[in-house]
């Protein structure tokens, strides 16, 4: 048979009277008994539910606080990011300015490709120039 906590602690028999909300011992000592009628049980559950509601509200408030903090951080991060982008943009502008003020409009890379350093044409022309020049001089 189920015992209420007090009877269990006391090691005494827990006898619930049909006429009472409490067990016999609790009734005699005017204590609240957890084996009492459903109504007190309902109140207890309701109290627990209310307590959980409070905790939920507290948690939601905490979540809102944390979200607000995160929004502030994201905002700060965006500000930092914007500054970063401005810096990059500034550097790009500098590079473009340097390129435009530099020599021809032809990009250096394309210029390199048009005349490879090790192209055989140079050697042939060199020998031709050497022989022709030597021939005319001598
Ligand atoms: Zn009892
Ligand atoms: Zn009891």
C-alpha cells in the first residue's frame, strides 16, 4: 500500500480515511498529506505548472536578452566589416590608379606574352645582323 512521505519517514502505517483529505496520521497532526484528495493534488500540479510557466518566461526573457546582445554584436561586426570593405576598396583604387598612371594601356601580362624572352627569332635576327654588319664593314 502507498504511504505518504511523512508516514514513510515515520515508518508508520498510512491509512487514508474516506472522510478526510489526509491520511489518518497527517489528519491527527494537522499536516498536509500528499495522499489527500485529488483537489490538493490538482493544486499541487497547478502550482508546479505555474512555476514552470515562470521559468519559461524567465528563459524567454533571457533568450530575448541574449538575442539583443547578439544583434548588438552582429551590428558591431557589420560596422567592422564595412570598415574592412572600405579599406579593400581603397587599396583597389590605389592599384588601379598606379596601373593607369603607369606606362602603356596594355596590361603587363599581355605584353610579356607578345614577345617571349626565349623566342628563337631573336637569335636568328642577331646572327643575321652580325653577319650583315660584319659583311658591310669588312
Ligand atoms: Zn500517511
Ligand atoms: Zn499523510
